[in-house]
């Protein structure tokens, strides 16, 4: 019985791993995500956050010309000056972030996972 459990567990892990990988054509794509046409979704932005030894890439929603709504886990630990917002593509020049407002009750892996970025292009 124990051997059967180990085999089933191993097969399950193998299936999950084979189903959740990114593609070789676009290694930055979200696992099992779809490419999209930026012109079709003009309110979707990407942003880069730079830490001392790493970077993070997240998306957000442009709610006004000045504000982007995103997840707090994307901004947690970042300085506003280390974030750039990009419309349409991460390849072009981005707009800086003046400051951001992270939900006061945010705790990782819990509720209130929301941040509001104010761009510095005001």
C-alpha cells in the first residue's frame, strides 16, 4: 500500500510539472497563460520592480491616467523609485512611480492583496 502511494504521488508531481511550465518561445509568460494584443486591452500595464539582487514583473490595471491598481505582493518590499510602469510592452521607456499605497491590512498569503501606484508623470 505504501509503495502504491509513492507511485501515485510521483505520477501526480510529474503531471503537474509537465502542465505548468512556461514556453521556450516566451519564458516570461505566465504558466498556462495566453499572449494578448496590447491594443485590445489598453488599460493593462506591466511594471518592473527592482530589488537589490533581483527584479519582479507584474501587471496592473490603469484606473485613471495617474493610477494603476495591482496586487500588494507585487509591490511588497519595493521602493517607489525602483518601479517603472510600461504600457503595451516592457521593451520601451517606462514611467516612474511617485509613490504607492499598499493596503494597510495586507499580509502575504491572506486577504487585502491590493496596491495602488501613482505614476510620476503628473
